[in-house]
C-alpha cells in the first residue's frame, strides 16, 4: 500500500504542474487563439492619397479595403438631421501627426467587419486623433453614438461591450463582430482585433489534456479516449 501511494504522489504533482503551466500560458499570452495572432488594419498597403467616398463615386456599403482578414466598407456619418458621405483619405492632412499612415475621415464613416477572421474577437483598439466637429461610433450594429469626443462615450456601448479611452487609443472589450467609426475631422490608425481569451484556453487545453491523460494512464492503467 505504501509503495502505491509513494508512486502516485509524483504523478499527481506533475498533473498539478502541467495545469499550472497551462494557466500561466493563458495569462501570459491572451492575444493568441487557435494559432492565430491579432489582426490589424493599418492602411500601410494602400498608396498615400487614395480617396474613398462620394468624392470618387463610392456608395454607402461599398467594401473598399481588406487587410489581414478584416473588411472595411463605407457608411454615412450622422449628426442630428445631417447625413454626410463625403470623403476618406489615406494619409490626408493629418498624416504628420501619426508615426504611420492614418485614414482621414471627413464627414464619412467606415465599418470594420471582423466576422471572417476565423476566431471570436474579444478586444478592438483604435488609435485616433480628433481635430474638431463630431464623431460617430457603433458596435455590432447597435446604438449609434454621436458625440464631440470619444472621451464622452458611455462605458457600455453595446451588449457585453465596454469602451474606454486612454491617450488617443479607443479600446472596446467584449464580443465584437463589427465596429463603425466616423467623424468630421477625425483620423484613425492601427485598428487591432484581438482574439477572445476563452479561445486561448481551448488551445492550451488541447495540449495539456493529452499530457494529463498520459500521466493517469501510467498511474491507473486507463487509456484516455481519443477522437478520430
């Protein structure tokens, strides 16, 4: 009896070790899911000076850009009874304010579609600068916010989605499929979509569970079920 007990203790310690390692990996790398890294639209693959909008014949709903699995389409800008659909320009007059190439929004909105990424998005960040006028924001097709600054956003902008702003970065956290952002004198850059942390847990479990099964098979002589 004492021999069986002494042999099982190291195995149980190893099980605990692998579980702790799995949890540590989840905490340390929350931005990867199913082998996929976060995806970004940074406008760097579009020539500076490229125009979108009514100024060049586009219509609302036109998809004008796809980068890293994220599709970008054009939508109107709203402010009270005013409906604008003028121009978005890559680079534009605010280019010098950014370390990389922004998108200058002039009375127009852009819609970012994350549904084709192959993983659920749990966080979106957007670098931005406001130069006047008003802004629009809508998440997952819910309430459209018209406001003078993103600093004025409520905390809850869509069911389960929390908004925060910090030094020119808009952060949205929660289940996100679509983000619409617009402005009259607004520039945006580096729209980053990050996988949900729950997806990371599934990935880690896929590696940890077989190890635990192997340890228990050695201790108990029981085979873990495998899926074909």
